[in-house]
C-alpha cells in the first residue's frame, strides 16, 4: 500500500519540476525552424519597446545635446539620424541649446545645433552608420 505524500513535499516537487518542464519546452521549440531563427538572432527583441528614441536624455546625454532628425534621400525615403554635439561645445552654449524644443526636429537646418556647426570653421563632421547591412556597402557609400 502506497503512503500518501505530505502537501509540502508535493509543492517542493512542483517547484523543482517547473523549471525542468520549462527547459524541456524551450528545447522542444528549438527544433522548429521558426523558433530557431528567433532564438539564434533575437532580431525581434529590441529596446525600442520600452524606450523613446526621440528622447536621448534617457541614454545619458545632456538636454538637447542630441537632435534627432530625418534625412531625405533621392528615392523618397527618410533616414532617421541623430546630431550629437560634442560636450565641450554643448557646455559653451548650453543656455541657448537647452531652450530648443525637445524631440524629433522637422527641419534640422533651423536648429541652434546646426547653426553652431555651420558657423564653426574648425568643425568636423563624423558620419557613422549603424546597420546590419553596412558591412556589405563598405566602399560603395558612406558606411
């Protein structure tokens, strides 16, 4: 005759078996090609779900040190871009730059950041591409 187990023992068996069952379920899903792609690349998981790309202050930049704007291409597409002011330049003109509107800028040429860049004869422009397709285009365009 079997002896009934105490309820606390059943609960501890359940607590120990739950992670094992979850692990086995993930391994079983890993056999399916659709899930394999998502497990390997994790390309659908990104931080834009919980953060606003038009508010760079959340990533440690000073207020209006970064100006998000769009670049129009010849084929009608818009490329999202950031203009990041160097911190020494920002600190020199903090009072005027900080009064600009926050967020995405419709016309970057009308901003104080652009005026400071355009009026400085020693200014240097660095263009950085952050894209998965960028290595394919090295030598062909800006990337």
